[in-house]
C-alpha cells in the first residue's frame, strides 16, 4: 500500500494524472488552505471561496496530465491553476452582475459559515502573511501590477489601460515581480 502523504508533489501530480484519487487527496491536504486563502482574499466571500477551492481541485484532477516539471515547481503550478480558475470566476461574476440584479448575490452572505478548525485557520493566516511580507518587499510599481492582476482580476491589458502605461511595461513589471516573489518565497521555505 502506498503512503501518499510521504510522496513528493511531482509524484502525486503524476499519480493524479493516472486517476489515483488518493494522490489528489494528498495534494488537497497539502494545498487546500493556500488555495482557499487565495480564493478568500480575491473573492471576498467565504461561500464563493469554498466553491472556488473545490473547482480548483476538480481542475487539478482534470488537468494534472498537463503538468510540465520543466516549467516550474509543482506548488507554483498548483497555485497558477488556482489563480487562473479564481480569475475566471471573478470575470464570470462580473459579467453576471452586469446582466442581473446584484441583490441576488447578497444572499450568499447570509449562508451559514463553515467553521474551520484552529489549525487550518492558523495555517491559512501564516501563508497569507508570508505572501504579504514578500509583496511588501517589491518596488511599488511592481506591487501595484501584482495587486491589480492577482487580487482584482484585471488582465495585463486592463492594467495598462488603468495605469496609462504601455502594455510592455506592465508585462515587464509583472514578470520581474513574479521572479522576485518566487525567490523570496523559496528563501522563506529554506529558512
């Protein structure tokens, strides 16, 4: 019998691609709090963040065969899948809000909250704080691009338009910021 919790992330992704549910469960155990934290921060509604987290892991189940280790670490890939799915949700909600009554969405706030246990909450808070500290170390122009992209769901073209900057400048700032964040978070993992 395989101890999935002891396997490396890359091996879990490969096993998920072959249909091993236990491998996906191990990935979920490791990354659900980070994915949920990102979704909660970006979507600002607990119920929708919980749905988004489930959709992210469904996407991981369906797309695990597309993982390419030469393009980055498993954690980066998982969080990238999460980010793209959350952005899709933000954009679809934006379109839906444009054509329907926004009061319908306020009822989601009335849903009972699902209490997370203290350990999960502490882990999510620590992960969020880690990312915030890394963001604080970026130059202001790069911070702005990352915040508008990852937390407001704007495309790079929309950011360029909003800031009155050339698209190439926005792309360069985003690329440099992501490189700096990757290095900062990897150093944090080592320490």
